[in-house]
C-alpha cells in the first residue's frame, strides 16, 4: 500500500550492512505490513506508533552497530492489555514481531532481521510494588535497571544484578536474556532471584505467574522457560524479583598481577580469606586498561602489570570487612601474588568500578568488534585468549580478555578496522570448537540472539535442541515472535 513506508532493504544506508545481506538469511513467509495494520495500531495506542524512516532507524540498529534490520513500524504499549491486543492482532495477521527493551544486547537479538514490527517496552516503566520486609520488587518490564537501583537504594536495598549497560537496559530484557553481570558471584543468576513473571504469549494469551512467593512447589516452574528465551516464546511484561539489602560497607581493591597463574592463585586466596563478604572478582588484561585510558581518558589506580584484578567486598560491618580485606592484601603482597594494589576510597570506588564496566565502550572506538562470551573451567580461562592471538597474528588489531573470573566467564574481544568475513572465518568456528573441547559454554550470559544461534550444538546436545524447538512450536506455532533468533534454522 502506498501509505506504508517501504523497507529499502539492501538499498538502504551503508553505515551498517543489513543483517539479511551480511548473513545471507531468507525472509520467512510472514505477512507484509499494510495501511490497515498501521491504522489499527494507531487507534489502539494513539501517539505511540512510530512510522517515520528516521524515527524508526535507531530501533533498527543494535548498540554495537553490527547488525541492522528494516522494520517500518515501532509500537510503544504502556500496559499488558495493549501488548495482548497487539500480539493477538499480529498472530491473526501472521505479522512477525521483534520485542525490544533497551536494545543493549550484544548478539543481535534485540533488533529485526527483516521488517518485523518492533514492540518496544520503553513506556512500560512503572514500579508496581515493593515490600520492605521481604525485599520483593514487582515492576513492569520496561523499567531501566539504573532507575530501579536508585529507587531501591532509597529503601535500603539493591538490585541483585549490575551491568555496564544499566543506564539503558530494561529489566524485562535482562530477564529475557538471563543477564549475568558483576554481582552474580554474590547473589546468583536471575534464574534464582526472579520469583515470578507476567508474559504475553504469541496469540495474546496472558500467563500471569507474577508471584511474590519465595517458595512455590506447585507443578512446573513455567517462568524458567521465559528466562533466557530472548523473546522467542513470549513477551515479558512484568517481573517479580527478590532484592538483597543494601550492604552497609563496600570496599573495592584494584590489584596488579604479573601472570594469569597469579590471578588464579589470588582468587583462591581471596575466596578463602574473604568468604561471605566477597561480592565480585573481576580480571582484565593490560590491553583492556590501555584502551580504556586512551579512548575514555580514565586513569587506572595502579599500572605496569600484565593483568589486573578488581575485588569488591560487601558486608554489614565496615571494621570487620576492612580488617579481613587488609589481612588478605598483606598476605597477597607478601607472597608475591600481587605486585601492586590500592584499596579504593569512597570517591574512587566508582572510578575503579568504571574501569571494568567501560571496557566494552572503549573497544567500540577500535573499529569493528567480534565479541565472545564464554564459560570455561577457571584454570583455562585465559588460554583461549593466548591461542586466539597466536592464530590471528597481525590480521586482528587487538585480542583482549577480561571477565567475571569468580564464575568462570571470559569476555574475549577481537577488534579490526572494519568487518572482515575472512577474519570471521578465522575466528569461527575455531572459538566454539576450542570451547566445546573444554566442556565450556559458547554463551555465558549474552545469549545466542541472531549471531550465535547456529552454534548452539557446541553447547547443547541435539536432543536438547530438538526439545527447545518443540517448546517454540507449542508456544508460538506461527513463529512470529523474534524470528531468526536463538534456535538454529531448519536445514
């Protein structure tokens, strides 16, 4: 229809190559958007339907500017009832839908591949309730993580997860991708802290499992199907989550180590001596710190080491915690595990944490970034970085490694001036084969999205993948929810 903006596809802007072109994927036989569809949505949510090409453009490109879709329409519901009507209509019309939160994903899961309708949760940002006794927060899926953290801190609590993207990411997207982050070592994953969900299924059916109970052993735990499903099984509209009390004493230590073996030994000593107050143990290599300094103008507390460690403690007694941390640091320095270090003051805590959180941002200044989020046995964590450097040689600009060593999560990042298919061929599937040989996971916390869905077999047996596909077919028989993502395409 002439009134509907047309997808320009591969004839569009060249600042980001369209996903369909780069990955040679074919559009599934979904219906095309028509004038009548747009008119229906404008009646349903007047003023919250976006159709202009320039207005839609930011929703079509991921944060890394690595993939681009061709959606012509963005919908911004405010209530679950509106989401129900949108999905019911799209199901009847066979229109594909791309649920989108803060669009901070790193595997191409949050943007369309073709012309899927974008269902943004940006306006579903209300806190529904908070119980100060139990620490249970109930909120809509579009609440920004940082805003939730600010709200909870005023109540004497904190969110159980903390991410570098907290200023933009939505809690619904965090749950849909089972985001990990810096606090997982202390508070566990979202699979344990999320108590309940409200989810709208592909045909518009609402699944109200928004319980605020910590113990509920009645039948299957259905919410677990949707945690980490990346919007392929249903649209999360509200979340019930258990939040810990805000620690009264927080200390941050930034240390330098001369080898990765020392990083590992320091972790063993740290865990033994700090015990219950240890809340984060992060590592990063020298190149990471160099890039943060160069591109973001952030200075590091200590310098001159091949590896750095960021340790955070959280407890209820500052005197007790500081004594334990100081005893640990004395032993680490005396035994040669650590060659340099500093304990952060109140003013520098943020600075030290920012160094780790902003590595991803610094890497984007280096050109195109090939990002890998791997779980490995802790002892082998950095071997993959070393082997990849040897394999790629001068064909890559940088090969760096950092991550959550406390839970065996490596972030391997490879940069180049621009995207190169030959470089990608040199990286993949080598990186996944290497990981599989160590019985690791090819995605520790970022999910599979679009970029990694075809590699799921390196981490899951064929029987498990088949069962996942059966779940998808049962809950979304027309396949309209976030198509082309998470599960591999049929042969």
